[in-house]
């Protein structure tokens, strides 16, 4: 499958979920999306870091075409919702979990690209 189609699907899907969560004031789908992105980013980081000096270059490519577009889609979805005065309650436990998981995923994606 073409990686750009996968990247577009990740961007659009995450954007739709984030926008829908903010619009409908549903907190748990965004929290689940964020935790899954953090888990995927961690696994790809560990694979790219490798063992014994062997780095998995496919993990770096997968990070660029899945996690990073999903993070950008989430940011775009939340931004579009904010334009319509629909905000996520970041001070709730699910909002804090979402923010922490999104920051973790972004940090791990950055660390993977710096390998």
C-alpha cells in the first residue's frame, strides 16, 4: 500500500476523532486515541533504537507515516473545534491523560527521528 494513503488516513481519522470529541464534549475517545498513539510511538521508538547497534529503519518510516500525521490530525481537529468555540476540558482526568499521552507521543516521535 502507498505510504501517503496511510498517512492521509491517519491524519483524517485522528482529526475527525479529535474534532468530534471536542464538538460533542466526549472525553474518552480522545483519551483512548492519545494513549494508543503514545503506545505506538513507544513501540516504534524501541524498534528504531534497536539492539546491539542495529536500527530498524522501517520503524522510522512507520513513525513518519502513521504517528506524526495522526498527531497533526489531532492538532488540526482540536484547532477546528476551537474556532467554533468547542474546547476540550483539559483539567478533567481524561483531559490530563490525553494531554500527557499526546505530549509523550510527540516526544517519542521526535526522539525516533533524531536517531
